[in-house]
C-alpha cells in the first residue's frame, strides 16, 4: 500500500477482471480504499469499467487489458474522489497519479 505522507493517506487498490468473450467485453472491477493514518477519514470506491474489443480471439494472453485497463479507469476514480471531498465541504483530497502496471499481475 503506497502512503502519501503529506496527506497522511494509506491507499489500497484491488483489481479484478472478467472476460466475456461472447460479448467481446472485458469488465474490470477496481476497489479503491484510502484512509488517513489518524483514522478520521476513510474513502472506499468500488467501480466497474466495461471495455469492448474486436479482432482479438483470446484476450487472456493479451497484455493490453491487464496493463492498460486499470490505468484508463483510475483517473475517473481520482476525479470522483476529488469532487466528492470538495463538494462535501472537506478539504479537497487530490490523489497522485499512480503507475498501476504492478497491478497487472493481480489480474492474470
């Protein structure tokens, strides 16, 4: 879990994916959790992103989905958390951009 010392947040990202070959679709579920070290704030976002594909017979051996899908979906979660904290009257929580390529192994 990466930590953000300036905001005192601990982050966790839990990816999982389902291939739906009949529909030519890959469904990525990202569970994102952020908690302050003091325990006064906790955010949990569960998102599902649907990726359509064509021209690929077997995507289970294709690195595009497991490497790129989390990187495509995460900026939406990041923007949502920023808007949610800002609109709630709390100080805005700006998450850093993250390299999610290490999460690819969790999707295989």
